[in-house]
């Protein structure tokens, strides 16, 4: 794809230079232009009597080619950009592993201590429930009157 972009860019530059030369070869309203500067009849001798219409047709066709190439180069660059964005979005981010800081290690220690305390509290609650159930079984059942 990059080769196509480079080729379209080179062709676009060449077409642009050719169009500039075509415009300069045409006679202006005051008989100026590059044709008049280089001997006056350069375009007429090279292209014949119908020079004005020939140069106008070439200029028009070159302008059409210029705009088509410009639009094609735009679409090519747009496609290349979209592909690059898709590749970037699908790539996983790279995260460097760092050594834990003092605060991080203290936080890990506090978390493990809280987990230990939670386990001890759960065990104590189970023991207390068992003791309550045992005490409830030992109580005499009141007789019905």
C-alpha cells in the first residue's frame, strides 16, 4: 500500500508540473505567456494552427487527471490510516513490571491481616452459635399446664 501511495504522489507531482507548463504555454489576453516569451510562435510551430484549442483540451484533460489522482491519493491515505488505527486498537498494551513500593507491600500486609481477622471472627461466631445451641439443649423444657 505504501508503494501505491508513493507512486500516486510521484505521478501527481509530474502531472502538476505538466499542467503548470501547459498553462504557461497558452497565450494570455495580452499575448503574454511562456509561448510569447520564447519566440512567440513556439506553440504554433509545435502544435499547428489549432494551438489554442489543443492546449485548452490538454489543460482540461490534465486537470481532470490531476483531480482524479488527488482523490485516489486521498482515499489511499484514508485506507492506510484506518488500517493503522485497527492494528493499534487490536494490539495489547505493554505494561512494564515494577517492584512493589513500600506502600504497596504494606497494603498487601494489611489485606492479609484483615483476611486472617475475618477468618478468626467467622470461627468465633461458629463456636458461639454451637455454645448457644448446646446451652439451649441443656435447659429444661417447661411443662405445659
